[in-house]
């Protein structure tokens, strides 16, 4: 089987998916928790505004990579908590391999121009 690869024209989409799925691999999160975790783990470099995050979550859910469950909070407010499915766990493992390989090659090329 060939090692997983990333399509250059879809790097942003692949990156966003990998980051979201990686955080969900640590356990279920609702959207706001997910956005905070991504921002915190990246030292503020990765921020997902609601207009970006929720369409990705909806797509991942419709693709069967995550499942969402509505939960009521103590304040009676409902929010959806997302968790990885088995397919999502397989994909995030494949993505981790693909991103590692991508950056190995990327930095091997950049090394040529380092001072």
C-alpha cells in the first residue's frame, strides 16, 4: 500500500481536518471547546472562527468521520458535542502519517536555503 499523501491544492482543507480530528482524538468536545483547544495547543497560531469551524464539523459529520450528540447544559442551553467515529480514527492516523511525510520533504527542500 502506498504511503498516504496530501494534495497540494487541498492543503488548507486537509490541515483544518487533521487539526480538528487530532483534538477530537483526545475525547469529545463541543465546538467552542474545540476552537479553544486548537488555539491553546497552537500557542494562538490556529484560530477557527465559527464561520470556519462549524461548516467543517458539519461536513466531517456528514462524511461519517465524527458523530455529534446534542447535550443540555446546566443553564438549559443545548450544545452539540462531537466525537470521532471508527472511520475518523483511521483517517486521523493516516493524516498524521501524511503530514509527517509532507513536512519531512518540505523541510528537506527549505534546508537548501537556510543561512
